[in-house]
C-alpha cells in the first residue's frame, strides 16, 4: 500500500520537472536517503526522546504526543534536509533552480513517508484490517503528497532560492527560513 501511493506521487513530481529531467540515479538516491538514512536516524532519536519523555511524564499517550510534536519535526526535517544540502553542494549541475530544490526535497520526503508508512501500516494491521485501511486512506492517499514530501520540499525551496539568486549574503537566510518552515509545518 505504501508503494501503491508513493509511486504515483513520485511520477507526478518527476512530471513537474519534465522539461529538464533529473538523472534517475540521483532521483533514486534522494528517495532512498529519505527511506533508509533519514528514517533510521530519526527512528533512533525519536525512540530515545519518547523513552525520556515517558520517564518524565509517566503517560504513554502524552509521551507519544510530545515525541510527535517536538522530536519528530526537528529530527526528521534535519535528517531529510541534510540530504537536500548534500545534493545542493555536490550536484550543482543537476540542482540548478528552485524547481530542482523542491523536487529533490519532495523525493527525499516521499522516500521517508514510504518507509514510515510501511511501519505504521504493519502496526495498524495488528489491530485489524479495517484499522490498516483507515490509515492507508489517511496517510497514503489524503496526506501522501502533503506531509513529508511537502515539508522537505520547503527545505529544497530554500536551497533552490539560494541557487538562483546567486549574489548577496542575505540569500542564505532562505535556507534556515524555509528549513524552519518545514519543521513548523511538520509540527502543525
């Protein structure tokens, strides 16, 4: 189910940049960074944060909400944003405009959402097929392109603006501004 929703969204993202297609190896690497590297690092940090929160508040529901509201937006957008930064630095020829920034950010976010959705669907499935299908509908269909892909797309937008403006120190303010917006959107 995660693949069935991620693939159409990925194709749509690539279609937006159809006039200047990106190298498939870089597209796949961006997706896989989100799926593997960002998800693994975030899982470790978010789980650790949740355990500490549980020790402090003593209520699993409150600890989960604190993790989702504080740790997840910061850590997940940081780990995904690092990939955007690496692509920005190392692949200048392929990351040459704002759309490229949004595209690479969204692909990284889509990869993250793909693997995270698999994890959530498996957990929900243990409570019954109906629970899993409700989650597929909410996370995969309704929020498939408006969650992680959109958040990290904002980070990519900031880097893309730096790339196209080319001059001036103030242009670098777009990176923390849009990265912060990604974290805030994720928090919301």
